[in-house]
C-alpha cells in the first residue's frame, strides 16, 4: 500500500477559497434574481459562502471561526459579489448559473469540511456528517433568506445531499486506508460536482414517502 500523504494547509486553503468563491457567486446570483440591492447582494454572497464553514468550526471547537480570522476568507465573498454584480449579464440563464456554482461550492466545501473534521480527530461517521453540513449549510440558509424552499428538501429538486454524502464517504474511506493526497481531495470534489450536474441533467430525484391512493 502506498505511503499516506497528508493534505497540507496550502491545499486545504485553496480548496476552501475556491468553495467560498463558488458559493458566494451562487448567493450573489440568487440575490440579483430576487432584485436585492447591492447590500443584499454582498450579504447573501457572504452568508452563502460562510454559513457551512462557520457551523463546522463552531462544532469542532475551532474558535473563532477561520472566516473571521483570515483576511482572504473574509474578502473572497466581497470580491465574488463585485464580479457577479458587474458581470451577471454574461450569464444567459441565472437559474442555471446559480445551480452550477452551487454544485461547485458543494463539492469543494464537502471535501474541505470533511478533511478538517478528520484533522481535528473526529471519527469517520461524525466527520462525514460534518462534511455534508459544511457543504449544504450555506445553500440552505441562502434559499431560506431568499424565501425559496431549500433545494436540499424540495421533492422536485434533483439529488443534492446524495452526491455530497457519496463524495464524503469516499474521502473518509480513503483516509482510513491511509490515502490522503491532494489528488484524492480534488477527485472527490470533482465527483460531487459532476454527480450533482448529471443528476440535474437527468432529473434524478430522491424517493418520497409512499402514499395510498384514495379510491
């Protein structure tokens, strides 16, 4: 078996910054679609980008959360909101753009959250749960603030949590086997992203509770 390679802080930082940017853009696009003003656009971008990561850091005891101690984490949503504010017309269909950027953020954040939970000594199952929370928390809060039924629980929404869980379980399983290289993290993030996009393209839905038809 190959020798395990620990994911260094630089790779972890890169993953989280990419995830923050992707989620911030999805939040800014949602705000623009809802006709928010510039303050609302920046706020929704920041909340979408940081809600999952802040929840993760509070749970594992990484206080204060890195979103408030690292300048790059703090400024990235502002930069993403500014880019989106001026370039949103380049997106032909805002709804599709929100979903694509959300899928990218989901992949990067799930993997980054799982790796940080494992690095803090959590066992595989709690690390899995925390990784999924990191990935879905921002989008969940974004949709609630925008007065949308969250994509996470809508029965007509294509698979959302399932790709996150599948990718996170792969990361945890490989971690336990000693494989911890950056290529694994990148592959897992790409898997979640592609899984989510394919689910949207093919309209894959999670099953709902069976109901007896009334005669």
